[in-house]
C-alpha cells in the first residue's frame, strides 16, 4: 500500500492507494466509524459494481449500511440533490463527529463533501473514489461543489476529508472511456511542473491504461503526492500556487458548458482538450515552441482523448465559448487569469490575457483541419 500524507496545517489526513481497500473498508476506517449505522452516498453504477463488497465489509464488522443511491452524471450535482441528501442525513440523525462515506467518482465526492461541509456547520466524511479521475484529483484537497445554471462548481466550499481510500481494484470495472478521462488529470501533473513525469507518461500511459497494476499504483500515488504538495502550500487558493491545478480547466469548462454538461463530453475529456488548447494558445503567444504544443496534442490524441475542437461538432464560435468563461471562478475585477505554459512542466498564471484574442484563437481552432 502507498500511503501519502496530505499535510494541511489545520486538518492533515492520509490517502491510501492499493488494491482491495473496498473489501477491507472497516479496518481501514478504524476509529472513524463510531456508530453501528454508516451513511453511504453513491450512484447506481457504483452500487451495482461494488455495493455488495462494501456492505459485506460493514456487516461483517458489526455495522449497518444506510445507502443513498443517486443517478450517475453531472446533473446529480444540483441544488435539488443537495437539499434532499442533507435532509436524508438529518433524518438519520448524523452528528458532527460522525463520518459520511462518499463512494464513487467526482460527482459523488463533490456532492457528499458539500453536504458534509454545511450539515450542522461541518461534519466528517471519508472519500472512497472509484474512478481514476477521482482517485488522482477530485478526492484530494477538499474542494466540494455543485453545479448551477450559471456554470460548473460555482457553489461550494473547501472541506477536507478525514481519509481517502483509493482502491485500484475499482478501476478494473471502469469503462475505457472513463479511464481515459481520468488519465487527463494524471498527465496534467507532468505538464504543470514535472517534465520527468510527463516523460514517464509518454512511455507508460498506454500500458497503465491497459491494466498494468504496478504502473497504475505508481500513476495514482505520484499524482496524489503532486496534488498533496501543492494543496499543502495553498489550501484555499489564495497565493496562486493551487490555481496551477486548473490547467486546461478554463477552456475545458467552457466546452462542458457548450455541450450541456452532458455525457457528450466528460469532464476529463474536456480537461484533456483544454490542455491542448492551452498549449496551442501558449505557442501562439510565442511562450513556447509550436512543436512542444503539438507534442502535447499528439500525446493526448494517441492515448485516445479528444485533441481538436472540430471533432466535437459544436455549433458555436470563439466568442460564444469565451462568454462561458466569464462565469469562471477565477474571474477577478473583470479579468480572467489563464494558465499557460512556457514549456512542458512550466505552467504559470497569466493575468494579462485578452479575451478578444482568446476568441480569435478559438475561431481558428474551430476550423482547424489537422
């Protein structure tokens, strides 16, 4: 088992990465499940795949699971589900010292964490991420949120989990598309500040996605350690350091909004294409060689993720995509900072970007033929 500490000054915790953690859920949560009843929030897909394993672990150790099984997909991160889930937890008489279990991908983790942050002014929760994307990104760092008609993740709170259990066995039941979407958040760490890890991805990503257990453990553990280091330096995104984790997200969230936050474009797919666009826009600004930007695009495409705008078949122009960006959480005094690259492993926050220039760039990308 790889154990990665997340050294948040006010609330440190561990991320444990190994195969078989779901079957050993209770031993891994020792000291945290203080009552017989344990509230678990999940979605119908995860429950079908892993509900029996989790239930057996709980019952074999004297606990009774209380399940809330939600529909899969981004639409579950809504005001309506937030209110209904909080009311369900209140009906269970959950107390501030109790732990709620979030069993699922990023949607379940975000919704459960936000419920925990507001219930009785802050309850405890445990992240049990079952997707690659959640294991390497959304389950670590304490960002919780729901979506609104105005945009993605615009209502939420920073609320750290007490423990994260990343069971590599769960990745075996993921559809390939979900694995690839999660990989976008793996390679992101190489592009941010770790050129050596990007080179590792260049060499090993295909084998890792195909199922090599050792490579999967390394990819998840290394990604978690990278995020833990950045989050420990800037928990509340006040210094700009944590903002680096949003590489690809400004472009990506605009694409998600344009495609209706639907299965037409998964979050990880949007981030992957967003990183390609960030690279190409950086090259357009002469911040790095065009060949480097195309290296990034080629890597993303060869692994099986979207790497061009025309493939999405969107009926919009660059100006329309930029209008979605105006709802970005990073907007500050009417200015939108962008994460750009001076090279692989050299991401920085640029506060002098013209949105008109971004719109013109996107118009060019929307008509790109190769």
